[in-house]
C-alpha cells in the first residue's frame, strides 16, 4: 500500500514544485523591478544621508547630517511651510470633494456628466502648465486682481506672489483647485454603490439632508476618506511643482517646501547630496508618522 502511494505522492510533489516555478516566473520580473527601482535607491539614499561633502567628494559623517537639521533655519522654514499647507489644504480639499460628490450623485441633477468632467479635469492637466497659468492669474495685473477691483472689493492690486501670507494662500488655492476633483471621483464611485434604501428609510424617519450626510454618507465613506487622506498627505509632503513654478519658493523662502529645498541642495546651491538625502528621509518619517496617526484616528484596527 505504501509502495503504491509513493509514486502518487512524488507526482503531486513534483506538480506543486512545477506550479511554484510557474508562479515565480510570473512575478520574478516585477520583484526584480521593484527591488531595483524602489528598494535599492531607498537603501542607497539612506547610506548617502550618512555622508557629507561637495559634489561627488563625500565622506561618512554618521548622524551629523540629522543633527544639522535642527540648526538649519531654511529647513525649519521649509518644514513649517509644508506642514502649514498640509494642515490647511488637505482638510479643505477633502471637505470640498465630499460635498461635490454628494451633490453630483443626486439622480435628479441635470448635466451631471458635464459637471463631473469639469471638476475632475484639473487633475489631468499638466502640472507646469496650470502652475504657470495660476502665476499669471494672481499677478499684479492678473485676472484675479482685475475682478476684485471691478467688484470694488479692494482699492489697489494685491501682491499675491510677493506678500508672504498671500503667496501661501495662492499655493493653497492652486493645490486645492487641482486635486479636489481627483478625490471627488473616489467618493462618487463609492456613493454609487451605496444602497439607496438606506437614504429612503432615513427620509421616512424624518432625517434631514444634513443628518443623512453625517450619519449615513460619512460613516459609509470612512475607508475611502482614510485612503484619500493618506494619499493627499503624501502628495502635500512632496509638494514641489506648484511652488517651483508659481513663487520659486519666495518671497524670501516664505513658500519654500521640503521637496524644493531638496532640489536646491542638489542643484541650485553648492551640491550637497548627502544632506539632501537626509532631508528627503524627513519626508519618509513624516509620512509614516502621519499615516499611523490617521489610521488610529480613523479607528482602523487592521
């Protein structure tokens, strides 16, 4: 009996090995690609952050670069600006995206396709092109100042790009305009899978539209809100294009972000790739910390 079962067991074992080999053949290229273009550069950047020097003349300095961060006023300014953008822009964008998604999910609304496309369209425009357009819109003789003057809301043109406070407002407006529609699509697709009977039952029970929004829509969209919050947080921490093309980090580093500071350290100032790698790891640390906080606040135990 055991002799008869051995050939069968051997064939089964050989088939399992063959299946495993076929499975590995399918994923081996992806694994190699991810390792080569993601993990290897991350490890190299970590090693580079422990070095210092000009250009390619580098030497190991241990954690000196990380200590230098706390005494670098430009880095502190860039970090403060980035966190400010994050704290203001991301919540405003998420709320607007939620409101637009609820309004555009109304079955009685006409021209829904047009409105959805119009709000989503900024997300697929060129980063550089739209940033340059915003630079002209908010210039001293731009359309924004012309409109405010024509409405008698201001007596003289506002210095949107040369005033530190207004320059930050301009960047926040630009980011919100571009990415609100992107997040709206996630909420809209989720809302279309919600059972309409839940809202009908709420109406019968006397719930208002506002109550339905807070007690039905928000809880059901909680996983999507968490996802978009994390993605938006990562994107804002990496903010570069808008600042580079609209204000160039000015006036006087008033709109400088961490990513732009990394660029300046690598290409604008005397090249210091070791310190630039150190600053880049600050973004990684912030992403991990803020994502962890968002998971905890959202109550996601998984």
